[in-house]
C-alpha cells in the first residue's frame, strides 16, 4: 500500500494546518494534483464532517478522510497519505497527525484499499514509526522495511 502511495506521489508532509478544514484540503491535494478527485472533493468531505461529526478519526492520532457521498468529484479509487507535525484538532476529543485520505469510484477496489489500510494500522510497530516520520525518505524506508 505504501509503495503504491509513493509510486503515485499521493503523499504530503506539513508542519501544521490552520484548522481541521485546512488540514482536509491539504490531505486531498495530492489526489487533486494526480486527477484522482476534483478540487471540490475536499469541500464534500468537510460538509460530511460538519453534518456527521469527526467520523474520520478512526483512532487516536489517525484520520481516514473520505466522503460518504460517492459523488461526481471522484474519478478513481486511491489512497493518499498526509502527515502533520502538529496535531489537527477536530473537537475536544478528536485530533490526528496521520491522514489516510480515501477516494472511491470502484466499491470493490475501495474495500480492498480499506482492508490494506487496516492491515497497516493493526501493526502497532509500523503505526508508531509512521507517527515519527518527517519526509518522503522516511516513508520510503518504512515501505521497504515492512514491504508494503
């Protein structure tokens, strides 16, 4: 999974975000740049979070931004990775520094991608190392170390 994210340049590293909305836009930017989603996709995700709450925070420190709307703003099925040095606060209980942003056009591939992501997140050692990386070189080393 990480190999694909690296190969397709679906990653980004930031020091901080001015708000959770800014973080969402930043986490979608690689997907926009690679024509996986339109530039409106991040706004769609933001509206879903405003409507349903921070459902994207799947565990402490980790967010999985995605739209619940399967809309016209998605052109392909991919995952991107974004790391923020400073935690992004969604509310008093939810914050994240690791963002695995999902775009889904094909439901079967989307389910496969979620399964691959869950495999990564079940590996506590890998997860802890992801929190410590700072750049693409660090991400490449992890991808090689864990062969993912």
